[in-house]
């Protein structure tokens, strides 16, 4: 049993561990998982990403968390929060994102986990706003964003992609912490 930072009905959220490297790599080199990203990750790239996520948690007390099914403690992928600072009009910002292994798709885990992470962000961390970015063709992510109460604020050309890259057009969604908004 893992020590979870918080849980939802079916999911446990924690920081990354050394033994997560292999299943994390298997997810990050899956062509279906990575079809909305510039490419599959090598073992070295995947291990480096996991280390950056661990370090992000140490610094900020949030990250794209390692997420497990509570029934069976299976690592399903990540759902969580991470700072983004590429150059664009709404950066820097805290992003909510998810990446799940295919065997866990279609079970509502991304939506359940994202709602739980928003609750953590707004009520524990007291963050004021959260963004989410996805490539234009990633309709499944848009549905999750909308289900968790986010609203579309922009369509833009991602500055980190080559100008002719097919994944360059992106959308941005946003949600604000209503409990931190001034009352009228």
C-alpha cells in the first residue's frame, strides 16, 4: 500500500518512486498514449521526466502525481498540476494535465482525478486559477476539461513547437477558484 497525499473514490495520488520508472516508460513509449505529443519518449527521456516531476513536487507540493487505482494499487499514469512557463500571453501558469495507460481509458479516471486535483489545488494549496492546454485534435481532453468546469479561453499556436508541426495549434481552458474571488 502506498502513502497517498489524497484520494478520490477510486484513485490514490502520490509522488513518484523509483519503482515507477518502468511502468512510466511503458506508458510514455506507447504510440496511442503519445499521439497528441511530439513523439514517444525514450527510456532516458521518460526517466528524466519522472525525476523532474519528483523535483517539482519537492519544490511546490504538487506535480503531475503518480495515480493508482485504490483497488489493487495499479499505477494508471499521472493526473495533476505542474507549472508551465513557455512564452505566451497567459504564462506562467499552473496546468492541470493527465496521461493514462490505455488499459485505464474509458473508465472516467481522468475526470475523477482531475476534479480531485482541482479540489486539492483550490482548497489545500489555495491556488487562484488553473489552466489546461491540449492540441486542437485532442477532443477527449476537451471533454474532460469541460466536465471539470473549465471554459475555453483561447486557441493559439504553441510556441514550443516547430512552425510546421501538425500538433502546433492548441486550445487553452481555464478555471478560477471561486472561494478566492472577491465578493460583490
